[in-house]
C-alpha cells in the first residue's frame, strides 16, 4: 500500500482519519502493518500491501 494513501482512507465505521502503523515497508510501500482508528479502537490489517478496511463482522 502506498504510504500517502492513508491520507484519503477513512475508518469504514466512523469515517475518521486512520493512523498508519508500519511493520514492514519497501520503496515507500507498506507491505505489512495496520491502520488504526483511535475513535473505534479498531485495527485494520495491511496484508501483502493490501489494506483490509472491513468492519470485523464482515471479514
Ligand atoms: Zn472508526
């Protein structure tokens, strides 16, 4: 996932901005990590560069 993409992504539940936590990155691409919503206290995983922005019950 391109790092700057976090600026246009929002929490699917509350639409608030997400915080990007990077575990692994390559050439400004996030390979592994997660997006965090501080309002919902919810984490959305980034797996193989793909952000999984689904509420828990839809995964
Ligand atoms: Zn939220």
